């Protein structure tokens, strides 16, 4: 009984304190302008022969792990690395090709004249058997 009385008293005080509080609505203000979220879609770079292909850092990162297709429309691998000069111009593309589920694949080096960026994929200017014949480079 001695314990029940302080508990009941505490519950009453807490309950009445909650009732005594008043809520005020904040003044209405114009919400701040929202900036659009960064786009997660891949932007296809210009494949301009005169200036070459240029990519920003974000665009270059977005192309990593994209699928690489041969000219005969076969999936031959995926983009492993893109190298660019100081202006963002693509100088080399490295792709991991061959193999199955990551086993037996090897890395190849491609120069800008050997590929182009397409709709969420890289298209090579060579057939799948020509890709297999390209020399391996160290990872």
C-alpha cells in the first residue's frame, strides 16, 4: 500500500502536467525552395570525333560496371575503369571480359576509337571473337 500511493500520486502529477501544456502552432512561413535531387540516370557523353568523349567525375563513376556489348550485340563484359585527361576527355577504357560469374575473366584496354557510349551500355566497334583475341592487361 505504501508503494501504491506514491505511484498513484506520480501518475496524477504527470497526467495533469500533460494536460496543462498548451500547444502553439508555429507561424506560417513560406517553405524554402527545394533543390532537385541529383539525377541518378546515366548521362550519355558526346561521342564527338573532333573533341573526343568527355565525362565529369560523376559521369565516369556512373559508367563503371556498365555492360559492354560487341558490334554483333553480344554481352562481352563490363566496364572496369575509365581514364581521362585533365579536361575530362576519355583516353582509355578498361573492361573485364570473358569468364562466367567473375571466374576466368580478363581485363582489356580499349582506346576511344574502339568504343562508344550508348544507352546505358558501351558498344564496341568489333565482334565478340575479336574482343576475345585482344591482349590481356594487368588489373
